[in-house]
C-alpha cells in the first residue's frame, strides 16, 4: 500500500517582482497581473524594492540609498477591507505638493545633467541635502503619508538606469 505524499505548509509570496523586463504582481506561484516593458524598449539597470507599511496618521520616507539618480518609482498600496472604498488613498508628498494615490502609481524620468527639460531630470529622493526639515521639502525628498487610522501595506520599486531607447 502506497503512503500518501507529505504536504508541507508553505508561505504564499505576494508582491511585485521584475522578471527580466516584465513587471509581475504575483501571489504564490500565480501571476495575477503582468506589464511588459520589453515592447517599449525601456531598460532598467539597477533597482531596489521593499514591502512595508505606512501606519495610520504617519509617513514613510522613500530613500534612494545605494542607487544613483532615481528614474523609475513604482508604488503599490493595499488597503484593509474595513476601509471604505472612497477613503482608499494615501498622499505622496514631493517638493511641497500633496499627490493623492489610490492603488498604483508609477513615476518615470531620465536623469540627465544636459537636458533643459524638467521632466528629464529624474526624481530627487534626498530631502534638503540629506536632513529632513519638514514634510514640505523645498528640494528633493518623497514621503508617503497615510491620513487614516488604519495601516496601509505598500510595495515599492526604485530604479536607476531607466532609459527609453
């Protein structure tokens, strides 16, 4: 008589990953959503990512530590089911401006010292030369601010070397 196979309890990974030039949202071994950057000739050379949370009535500073000029930022927020749909937003504070976001935000830009266009400069994540003076940075720095009383889970990808061929 054959013995039944051993079933191991596994932890289902849930998050966002890069597979070559494909951005994938996965749960366990299932790809839930996928966005291909291959067809757009977008190249990402170096990136860091993290999964965390922003507690109620608090903020989280995005840091470019270990990377060069940031040219790609992806932020995905997951809200608790108890939060009404019309309240499912957090604020991105950048250069003294509040930018509300719902579930997914992607910022891009090519850092270039020679380009006269502002959108071609990339994203400065070092607030006021490195010291945090207030949530309303006069130059650089990016905060994720949660105005609610509940925790919001986030996935963040920061990349340098982003370029469109």
